[in-house]
C-alpha cells in the first residue's frame, strides 16, 4: 500500500478533509482567548482564564466523548463537536457585544468541549489504515493542522475588525461557520459501528476495567506520560505568549503571526514523522520530541526579542509533533479493540488534566513572575519527565511501532 492509495481511500479522505476544515478554528481560538480575555478580564491575572476554561472543558468531556464514540460511532462524536464549537462561537460573539467576561468563559468552555471531540480524528485515522501504516495515517491526519496554521490566523486578521466598533466579534463568527462546514465531508465516511459488548459472567468486560488498570501497564503509562507532558508544556508556553508579547511592546498582529508559525511547526513535520517512526522506532522519536521541547524552553529564556519568540515557539512546535505523534502511536499499538473507548478516553482525560493545570498556572506565572521564570519552569518539568522515563525503561521491549 502507498500513501497515494491511503489518501484516495474515501474514509481516510473524508476524515482528513473534515479535520482540516475544523482544525482551522484552533489557532483563531488560541489568539482570541488571550486577546479578548485581556480586553474583558477584570484584572490582567485573569486574562488567560478563557483559554484555561477551554482546556478544562477538554478535561471534563474527553472521556464521555470517547465512550459516546465507542457506543454510537466516531461520526456521532465529531458531529457533536462541530455543534458545540458553533454554539460556543456564537456565545462568544454575544459576549464581546455585551462585554461579558463570564459569558466569554462559558463560550470558550463550549468550544473546548467541541475541540475535545476533534482530538479523536487521530485515532480514527489509525482505525481506517492497515496496521503497518497506522503511524503514517496518524501522522498524516495531523497535517491538517498545517493548513489551519496558515488559514486560521489569516481569517483572524481578515475578520477581527469586520464588525467594528466591536473588535474581534467577526472572528468568532468565522469559528461558528467553520464548526458547521467542517461536518460536511463526514458524509462520505463509512466507519464500522462498534459492536455491542457481550460480557460473560466469568469474564468481566475489558472495556469497563481497562481504564482502571491501564496505568499498571508500562507501554500505556509511558505513552500517556509523554503525550500529557508534550501537550501540557506546549500549552504552558503557548497560551501566555500573545500576552507576554504585548507586554513587551509587540502588537496583536505580530503575536498572531508567532502563533501561526508555532502551529505550522506543530503540524508541518507530520508529513515525515510517521515515516521516521517506521524507520527509527516510536520510543526514539518520542524522546527526541521531549528533548526538542526542552531546547525550546531553554531558548525562550534567553531573551524577549521577536527572534526569541519566533524561534522558541517554532522549536516548541516541532518537539510537540514528534512527542505527541509518537505517544499516540505507542498507545494505538498497546490497546486492543475492546479497550479503545475506555483507554483512549483515559489518555485524553489525563492530557486535558495536565493541560488545564498548565493553562491556569501559565497566566499566574507570567503575570506574577514573568516570562523568563515560566520558561525555566517548563524546562524543569521536561527534565523531571525524562528522568522518570529513564527509570521506567528497564522492562521496555524495544519494539518499534
């Protein structure tokens, strides 16, 4: 099987197209969460609260959405995500008009819940690909973020002043439109509906117990640790970046451009990451990803010029890509069919928990202690996780994904 054949498969093509459209909302949400939060927050320390609430929603929704997909299918979960994104964006538009910070936070909660559902596109990609091509399918699915990185910030710039004198309202309406349009390609997707579980009296259903026992299994524990660390530190550094840049004298256009190139770096390597995993092994690529994130945190601590912000966020994106795709591939290889909904839900819940803590902490750290301290804290966390992975290494099989 070749990549061309994979791209021509209706199921994979439909999933990829839908994810590409829906992913365009992600950078707009990131930019708006910080800038509108700064505009409406009663104090600067609360400016990152909308973005933090967005990650909190992912924490609360990840497991229920995974179980919903396990019962009714992936398309049902993705459709729910699109509806929640649209409703959240419309509520955020009203929040800007009403100058309501509380409504803005509620709106970002809904958008975060929608985004949580979209995270399962990467697992769906693996399910429609032959086993040997699953790392490539997962990696290629994340290339949708590259289009989002280019299109999203441009949509923000083009629409942020569309409804003046009310700033940023037009950009939220674009997110609402994306949430609906992105569902259309799912019409060509025909995924196998989950078979109802048939537990016996002697054997308890694995799906119910998998989430409780999963962390005792080293491959799953390591996969979740790597993914949660990559996502958490990425959020810890990225979410306060627009605020830190504005405090350093940059304008919102420059801040959005840094976020754009960060997201480009997050997803552009996806064209090759799957092949690198096939060639060098998933553990090696995931570890290189964590080391690259460590390098990003170190470089960010060296200065506050535009070059430092651009460079650190770009390196951060590349590191996230290697670590996150590597961890996703590790988890995909470690679970059986009847464990998927429970363990994938656990995985994304832990990721969302770490991201929520990091998102809430980022605002307080950057406001009270400054950007340099925030970068050093990030580096310290990565070092601690790398130490944990080294101590947890002896029982590894060394197999490649």
